[in-house]
């Protein structure tokens, strides 16, 4: 994808348009799929929450009521994630020159808090109350039916997220697990984790109902509710940690940084790249800044041409790169200025 250096104003304008088109295309790629994943998950969770609530009221099961709260929390989470997708994809403006990509992580962080507060908090409280005070056992048949239907609906949402992850993993030639741990698209990560927790929670609720039915002891139902709450705490903690890291400015992996550095170092007149910084500025959006040591024979025109070529290469060959800034620096081992310590 490397192109010859421009020699006319027409060529410069043409290549500038190509860089802009590449940025726009990469920004749109995957966005619609992530939105679809969130919408499917949200609608499924809303329907499931109503069904679980009805089942919990009929069976007097704390585990079912916990699962209803779980689904309500997941529905609220999907609303936050939908807002994140819409607000995070707004174009750059004078006040936010790098765009609004990081706002995605703010709303995703709020979504993790919703999972923690609404889902985990209510589940643990419901479970402890049942263990301490007991509960009147109702007809579990409706709850079993609701759990089975919910499992199917949650499975549909989970499969959609898994297909998206597998497709992206094949594209990058990595395993789905590696993609899930590295991706900056927190919406698909959140949906995958929450749907996985939902499927496990449904199994736990069914197990609690069954043990209570067999033994006649409501403690098992209460224990199931508490375990569901603990499961949600783990999911909320993992998602919150990932979003906080991205929100404050996370770099890419050392492997990708090494590839970016090698791309710049391979350009004409480049002697060394002593210092390179990367920062994630949104889902699949990356800023690259580097100190570059050019050889002594390079003219100002050569440096301008090579800087343009570096941007075209990185944007064209590395999906997600949005901005590239190169700073010519002397190769004397002092690539960074001395920072004054705070008083």
C-alpha cells in the first residue's frame, strides 16, 4: 500500500483525501455490528427480566428474583452501552480535536457500576434475607420454564457476540480469548462477559430451585442468589478495570508498538526511532507519536516527505491508527527533554 511521494499539489491533495477516507472507513468498520450486538442483548434482557420477575413472584424464589434484578441491571447496562456507541463516534471538533472516542469508556464504566449496584447488590441482599428469614416455597414449574426460555434468549445474544469476536480474531490471526482481552471495543466485551455471566446465573438459579425442591430447605435458594451476586461482582470488576485503563489513556501492546516503530525505522533517511508513544483514543482508534533521528544529509523537504509517507504507511497498514506525529530529534541519546519536578 506504500505509494510514491507526491510531486504536485494535485497529488498532495489526492493523498490527503485518501488518508481521510481511510480514517473514516476504519471508524465505521465494526460500529454497526457492535450496535446490533448491544441492541439484541438489550431487547433480550428486557424480555427476560419481566419473565423472571413473574416466575420469581409465583415460585417465591430469591434466586429467581436475583436473576430478575440481574436482567434489569443488564438492560440498564445495554442502554449505557448504546449511549456510549452513539456519543463516542461523534466526529472531532475544535474543542475535542481527537474526537469523542474515550467517552465510550466513560459510559461503559457506568454500565459496569450498574451491574455491580443493581445486580450484585440486590442478589446478595436477597440471598442473605432468604437464608436468615426463610421463604415460603411456591410452585417451581413456572420458574423452570422461564429459566429455560431465558437460557435460549440469552444464548442467542451470546452467540451473536461470540460470532463477532471469532470473526475479528480470525482477521487478526489470534485466538478469540486473546482478542477479547486486547480489544478496545468495550461494548462487545461487556456484552460477551454479561451474557456469559447470565448463562451461568441461570444454571445457578435452576440448581438452587432444584435443591430447595428436593430438600425443602430454602437455604439452597438463598445460597444460589448470593453466588449469582458474587459472579456479578467479578464481571463488574473486570469490566470496570478495563474501562478505567482505557479512559485514562492506555497504550497498545509492546508487539504492536514494535511493529509501528519498525515501520517508521524502515523509511528513507531514518537512522533511529529512540522514543515512541501510543495512546488509545477510542474503540479501534490509536494515536502514534515518535521521536525520529534523521540522517544529517536529510533536507527539510526530505523530512516533510518522509513524515507524510510515515502517516500513509501506518494508517494504511495498521487498522485503527488515526493520527501520526513525528518529531525530528538528534541522535545524541537525549530524545526527551528534562521534566522539572513538582515543588
